C-alpha cells in the first residue's frame, strides 16, 4: 500500500525513491509486523483469557507440561494479523505472487481456526475430523497448484530444481499439481507437529523465513539468478517482503511464547505458517531446499510416522514419545535446552540451504 501511495511521489520528493527497493521495504515489513504484534498482544491475550480458550495438555505427556494447562491458545490470530497487515502495507499489491502466499496463509489459518474453535470453544475432543481437515487443505493447495501450473508468465512452471546440481531441472508435467499439494499440506502439518514446546515452532519459522527472504530475493533478481544458475521467477523477489513480515511477526510472537509461554499459537497459527512456507517454496521452485531449511520440521514429522508405524507393526515404540522433541524431554533434557538446541540446528540448516544456491 505504501509502495503505491508514496513511490509515485518520488519526483516531488526524492526520498520516496527508496520504496523501489525490495530490501528497504523488507526491513520496513519486519519492523511493522513486530510493532503490530507488540501493540495487539496484551489485549488479545487478555481477550483469549476471558474467553477461557485454554490449552489442553495430555496427561500421558511430560509431567512438566501439566503447568501449561489453561494457557491461552489460538494466539496464531495475532501472528496472522501482524503478518498480513505488514505484508499488505509494504508489498507491491499488483504482484500476483504476494496474493498467492496471502491466500495460502489465510486459507490454512482459517482451517486451523475452525479446528481450534471446535476444540477449545465448543469443547470437542477432536476438533475437525481428519478427512475434513486434510480435505480442506488439499483443496486449498490444489487451487494454488492449478494457478501455478497454468501461469502464463512462468515458462518453468512445472520445473523442479535440484540442490547442488546447477543443470538438473526436472519437468514434472501434470504431476506438478499433486506435487504442490504434497509440499504445502506436508509443510503445514509439519509445523503443526513441531508446535509442542514453548517458542520451538515459532523460532524455527522465523529462522526459515529469514533464509527464505534471501532465497526468494536472489531468485527474483535476473542478474543474480543467471549468475547462480538458479531458476529466475519474474516478480518472485517481491516475496522477500512477505518473508520480512513473517520474521517480524515471529519475533513479536516469540516474545510472548518464550518459556514459560503466556500464549500458544494453536492450529490457526501453525497451519497458516506451515502453509505459507510451503507456498513460498513452490512459487520460487525451491521445494527441495524447503526440506533442508525446514529440516527440524521434517525430522519431527518423520519421528511421528516411524513411531506410529513401528507400534502398529511390532507393538513397540522407537522413541519414548513422539514427536521427537518430547523424546528428548523424557530422557532428561530440560525444555529450554531442547528448544535452544533445535534452534541451533535450524540456523545451521538455514545456512546450508542458502549455500546450496552457490554450491552447484
């Protein structure tokens, strides 16, 4: 919005020329989302407390988590509000990719909100049925897949780039649409599974968003993209501003979600953030890099799959508890130690993901 209001006035006041730069607007988006979060958080947390939308804690989980019972959840509404308002304020709103990612964020956030509402307001034990939850996610992802598949401005719409291999691009053809569904739905639910410790998921999302800001900026710059031998997606560089807003919203929410948490994000937060990260990956053709930058999310998801599969096949569990962050708690790691060490690994993976753009 500011881009459309102020950049046209650059001939009247030369200072407005800075709005042409994605880097400047990305920095503005970070600060705006952070400020919006700080302004809204106290009243929103108090509102959630009045509604008594408290977190339910499993009795068979780590005993230290019983103290979290009743902590306000659905704080993802705060993240989405800060993220969307900041992105709209600083982005070029004629850019279609901005609207695609916002569509994913709001749609998956809406699914998560419905699920949270049923669980914590209507007091249903399961929220949405699995078929409803995944069905809605698949439909939303398929809409994005169809749009990108038939995108006339992207000649590489069905291409898949492979990290570390500069000349290998796989044409997925019609399979591109179900591939998009797998990436976005998988990313969304992976973040959801990781959201089990104070600040863990939102910290990792912030790290991933910062790495994605670099990746989408480079991929949206033709000169740099040609130099690095990565796919150039015209207009995708504008998504660096969305990533900046996501970094700011994550930092702001982490202030209140850090141990001991004052508020949890709930499904409205985790599903929307995961959907946003997955959509960023498919838009910029870096789906496989998402596996690296979101490596902790992948490990958490795999740990659940292995645990469930092992128990059903053999009657034995591989981990003391899944997702794997609970396993480390059960073997004696303090919650804060698990969180910090997972963040450190997340930062390392983010650096590796950025390095793949050059190491080809």
